[in-house]
């Protein structure tokens, strides 16, 4: 039941369909650097109606080679050297791909609920 007359709108608790989407964050690359690793937090906004956000892979480009991808609950901060806090979700050798992004499928999906 909608409460349109009083100005109160009822937002659904969750979406009624599955939405598949990819987000590309294409950074400027001057090819003057190498990475031994990067760490970043991912948060699922709680301002939109959805049950969960699933991450099943990432894509990168570069010289590549042996690549591992790790995950840890909540945040990486203050956990950088606590191996027991991390789970490896990808461990493969990848051929170089300097121009095109190379998709790296995770061994297990990362699932975030709203606000996580």
C-alpha cells in the first residue's frame, strides 16, 4: 500500500531483478611505475535498495605475471602483515596485456550487504 497522499514514499527493501554490471576505473598510465601490490577498501552503499553486491573478478593491465588477489573483512587497515586475516581468492600466472584489461576470475565470490 502506497502512502502517496501524505508525501511518504515507500521504497522497496530490495530490487526485484538481478543487475549485472561492470565498473571500469580507467586510470591515466604513464608506464613509469611498477606495483608490488595495491590495497583498497570496497563498501556497498546502503542508500539504494539491494540485497547484496557480488564481486567475482577484477581486471588489470600491464606486464602481469604471477598475480594473487586477497580479501579481508571490513578493511585492510592495520592488517597488512597479519596473514591469518587474509584469504587468497586468486593465484594464477597471467600473460602481459599492456593495452587491454585482463579479467581475473576470483575463486570465490565476495558478497557485500548494504553498508558493508
